[in-house]
C-alpha cells in the first residue's frame, strides 16, 4: 500500500485488536482525529489566583484546637 501523502510504502502498526498504517518516510498516520477543540469557559485571573492560593495555603486541621 502506498502513502497518500508521499507515495512511500506504508507500515502496519498494531496494538492489541487495533491496527493502523503509518509512513516512516513523511510521518503520515492513518489515525482519525477531531480538529475541533472543546473548551470549558476560560478561567479568570481571579479564579486562577484563588485556586493557586487554595492549593498552596496550609489548612488547619479541624480536629486540632
């Protein structure tokens, strides 16, 4: 089988029950991808700083007095 990008020979790659083909010459890989990135809402600077301080501030143990 020939590579659709460079017409070089393709190699079959397998892992378990899944296999695909790849071209060692140009790096083509017949792997389906989704180019639409699903993002959550951007984090505000305030939320980022609050998350940072919550993660780095020592917490008092509720059982100690």
